[in-house]
C-alpha cells in the first residue's frame, strides 16, 4: 500500500517567513500525523489530526503551528513565523487503516532550513 | 507517554540473526508494541507490531514476553540494508512517541 507524498522535499526560508508543508495521503483515510526530526535528534511528535480536527498535540505545537486539510486530500502544516530552531525534517504520516492503533505510513519528509 | 528502554547501539554480522531488545515495564493492558526503523536520510518505516502473541511477517519477528514488560525484534538474517535506527514504541490510541532507538550496525 502506498505511503504518503510530501512537498516540497527541501525548502529554504528566511527567519520570520511563513512556510507551508504539504502531504498527500490517500483521501479515504481519517488519521494523520506530523512529526519533526532535528538533525541528529529523535523523531518528535507534533500533532495528530482526525476527521478534520486536531486530536492531540505536543508542547512543540504552539501557536506558530497550524494544520488543516483544506480540500479533503492535501494535509498541510503551516509555520507562521519561522525561527532558526524550526530547521528540521518534517514527516507526515497516515494510519494504515481506518482506526488509530495500527501501523503508520510515513512520507519521505520535507527538509526545512531557516536562515 | 509510555516509556521504552532500548540499547543505544548494537552490531551484527551480515547474514546472522539479530535480536533487538526493548523494555517497557509500564505498559498498560491496551498498549500495542510497535517497531519502526529509520534508514539514513529516510522517514520511519513500519516493521511489525503486536499486542500479546508473537508475530511474524516478511520483515521480522516480534517476540513478546508473557508479562508484556519486554519484547524482542528478531531479524532472521541481517543484511547491509538493515543498518538503521530501530524504534520500539508503545501505542495506545493516538499516542505514538518515538524514543532514541537502537542504532544497528551490520558488519560485512
């Protein structure tokens, strides 16, 4: 079963700029997730999204972050005003099935570099 | 988030079996035990998961202790392509947190 597709693969931005990262999962799945991984560190949970609403979010996911699924297909992560410490790989993931206890399929990630 | 403990690193010779341990003494009755791996410069990849019984799939086997406080991921014949960081994760509903994992080195 295919995983998710993430765009862009790499984005370079200036500090303070807005960034939108996109994820295209299979449209009939309900559970989606965003994770990030700062270079050399562990994979960190950001937010889970179920049926077009945030289900759970971590302390990292502050007011600078938002998620939405505007067209029923694309799943986006927006960072309103990027900081240097936002530089990381961002991974989107979806549930394999319709529930929320099975395996996750991850995308290849979007590398964000904030200058 | 439920905690797991794994060795930071392990080595294995190519074509030999590898047993990757994980301790999860605070596991609750409804937590599933998941294993993922992350190859260099890639996203995490699902390996296997289980609840109480041992599980086998094309990638690996998962041996779960009777009290569920520990588990072991078994790669039957390690290849160079198995060199990765392996994560043991407890999953209850939407909670899915990665630890630091075990970095597996496969020696040719």
